[in-house]
RNA sequence: GGUCCCAUAGCUCAGCUGGAUAGAGCAACUGAUUUCUAAUCAGUAGGUCUCUGGUUCGAAUCCAGAUGGGAUCACCA
C-alpha cells in the first residue's frame, strides 16, 4: 500500500504546495459499511488545503485516481477518503506475492535473540501457570524467528535449593524406596507428591510446637523437619556423596516427567542452564561493582546497591556471610548467557510477580556499564487464577498440566466421535488427531489474550471448541484441504476479471500477514497472530459459503478459487504454527 | 504507605502509533444443509468503553486525579 502513500505525498505537494512526511499519512482499512478497501483521513490536510475535509478529500481522490491505474474509484464521506483498488491489483497480489514460497518469510535482520522460558523447579510437576509460560515463550520464539531473528530458546532449570531438599527428605522419611518404575507414577508427580507430604508433616509439627507455647514464627524455625531439610541443603552444598546421589536420582525422575510434558505441549529448547551450575556465579560482578562504587558495603559485610535516586529501594546483592542471593545469581547468569551467545536481545518470560526483581536486575547491570544490558527485556505475563483463588503447589490446589492435557484430549475425542467424520481413521491416527485438536483448543485459549492480563481459569467450564477457538481455525483448514483433495490445480492464471467482494476481502486479509508478524514481534504478543488468523478463517468461511469452488462458473474461475484456497490454507497453517498449533488435514 | 499492572456487552476477550454508527465469540432467540466438511454461515437482542477533569477539529485510545481488583516493596527463589 506504500504506493498510495507516496502518491498522496505528491498530491499534497502539487495541489497545496506543502511537504509532508509519508509517516504523517494514516492509511487504514475501510470499514465494512463503506465502499473501498483503504481509507485516508483528510482532517490533517485541511490546514494545507484551507478547504473543507470533504473538498480536500475529493481533490486528493481525483488526483490519485488520475495518477494511479490501480485505483478504480473513490468516495468521500465527511473527512474520510475511501479508495477502491481494482480487482487486477488484488489478483496480481495473489499470484505474485501470496502464493510464492517466500511469502511472509521476512528477511533476516542480523540480530540474535535469546528467549528464556519455562524455567521450572524440579520439586513438583508443571501446572497451568507453567503451561501459559511455556506456550507463550515458545510462540514468541517462533514469531521472532519468523520476523527475521536468529533465536536461541533456553531453559534455566532451578534444580537446587531448599525446596528440592524438602522433597528429598520426605521421600527418605516416608517413601519406602518408591520409584517411578515401582509405582508406575510419572517421575515429576512422584517427587511432587513428597513435596506435598513434607508440607503436611511440617504443618503438623508447627501446630504441635504452637500448642507447647511457641509463636508461629518460632515454630516455623524450630520444627525438626525444616531443620533436617536445611541440613540436607548444607550437605548438598558440601558435596556429600550420598545426598548428591539422591538429588541426582530424583532430578532424573523429574526430567523424565518434564520431558513428556514438554513433548505433549510441543515446546523445545536449544540450551539448558542449571542453577546447580550457576548459583555461585555473580560474585566477581560484586567485586567489580564494589570497585567502581556502584555497590557499597555495610558494617556487617553485606553488599548493597542504593537505587533510591531511581525511585526504587536499597537492594541487597550479597549476604553478610558472603553467600549469594537470587539477584547475585541472576547477574552472574545474565553475564554467562551473554558470554555464551553474544545476543543482541534477551527475553525473560517470567510472571508479573517478578516485575520488581527484573526492573532492579536490569538497572543494576546498566549501572555496572554492561553494554548488553539495554537488550534485556522482561516479558511479564499475568498469573493464571482459579475461581477459588491462587494456585499453590504446596497445598495441592493446582490445575496439573498433564491432567489438563489429558482432559483436553478426552473432550476432543468426544466431540470428534459425535460428528463421526473420521471413522475410517486408524487408531493411531485418531489418537494423534484428538491430541492435535485438544491442544489446539488449549493453546489458542491461552494465547489469544494479551499476556499482560491475568487469566481466570474455571476447570468446571471446559474450554470451548466452537466459535473463536483453535478448533474453529483447524476446522477451516481441514475443510479447505478437503476441497483441494477433490480437484486438480492446473497452474493456469485467471483473467483479470471483476472479483466478488468475498474473494477480494480474502485476498486483502491474506496480504496483511507479513505486517501481522512484524507487529506481533515488536509487541512480543502472540495474541496479535491469534486474532488475525481467526479473522482470516472467518473471511474464508464466508467466501466458502457464498461461492462454490468446484462448481464454479467456468474453469478459470474454478482455478482461481482453488489457488485462493491454497493460499488461505498455507497462511492459516503458518500462522497457527507461530502459535505452536498444528492444523490437521481432516477432522 | 511507596511502586507497577489491569478495568470495554450477562460471561470471555479484540480494538495498531488518537479518526466514521465501539467489534468478535459464548450464553438466549430466529433462519440456512437433496449442493465442495453445519466444529459452518446469515440474522435478532445485548454498551454511560469504571468515574471526574484536561489536551484536540476529533478520545475506549494520550495526560492528571479518583475508585475497584491484582502484584510487589525478604539476608526466599
């Protein structure tokens, strides 16, 4: 559409002798109720023309129509110049742009970006909150790649610390040597079970101590279980062989379980970092900051940074005993990641409860003069809440990821069977399809909303399969494929005839795809793609309903509609892939 | 208390750097299938865009304030 903007700049120069920048012209889609495809708002030009918005629009419209062969008509309503572009232009767009293999393949921008997501703790299975994180991270990575970045997907696994020791301790005390093999339980669930047991027993001890007259705080500190867990952590840090062995064994169980969940979610990673390797990092940065005066030492030996000038607080970066805190590690890990990959940008997909932490982290790194710090970005997303409130793994009030995935598949199965369209499928093929549809529904449900917004998930109200949903779009794809399977495409191009409105709208929508990718990449928002592909599917369905493809008026029209269908299926499939959603050939 | 995020139809959400009569889906009601997949399409109904001011030819959108909801301000991660 750039040619219209360029001509409008010229029009204003010739008609009103004024220079305006192309960026000052706002070109927008014409609203459905008016004639035309693009609209120019003429209010801003009246100060040059010194005429009414209507008259200005008419003059510019006349100029454009005379100078551009693509423009077939125009009309002016109030301050809006609506332009109709001729069918030949749109048909040309279909054959020379949309149908080409490199359509919506954006040029490499020479930039490398790291997307860190998932980042689970290894003491419990993944829940719905993690699912949102994983889908968001994976989709953003896909979108950035489509937008021309070189993308590195990383997962920083929190595999050490007191929470893991709690699971280990509870397993030692109450586990009777249970293993995933002996119980048939998925490894991460087995370990998570002992995490919950720990919490239950710990609470009992607290109650008991309170009944003996201790305060809540004292009881929490003095309970034997927490003391034992802390001892375990000290032994781990000292490298005690038996403790390390148990830790390794239980983590292996968990990774095995996570691997299955990741596979079911369809997410993957290029590089894993483990906190057991990185938790001691960052101390050299502390020294560096002390020397440069960015940090200061208090009397007790603890190290701090004063951010009050930036509207934040004083923040501890190293304990008095010289051990690191979360911030210390994160500084060190940020540096490690940069040393490994020298990326231009680094995106942390982490919940919004850590907004403050990342604000501080990035600010500290900037103050330390790290040139790469300006490329750091916290992709913050809202929590997933249940009607009953916040999910808490410790208390077992979570929507488990594996359960949810299984449920989605069951629902997909029931819906599909009720329609009875795939009775000729083999068992394996059926299972595959149920998974594709179930995950399509779940992924679309989670990705269509703005990441910033918190999400309320009611487990009793199942995720929809009709309307503005993943399966709706998947269905549109399958439907197109079904038509295409019944026809032969000869590859002959149509004559530039007059397009029906539904055909033209479909091409117009298709041409927007590259822009959508760019927009989604800039905003780190898969929702942009999700809403676009829904719009596209709706537009196709309308076209499909109004026009017969196989029984078209003549062979040329038929071939044209087939090509239009090919293009639509291609864009739908590609857009859905940016969301990490597969589209079936039949359903 | 300080800081950050959110507020649009009964419900779940779109609405790009300000533009026309604020759009979808779900739920409710009506209609379309001897015709390419009806998980579809067409229609009816549903709104003080939380409130108050400001900027502007023009504000759901930008600014200020208020109200409500959430998060955070740990020598936890």
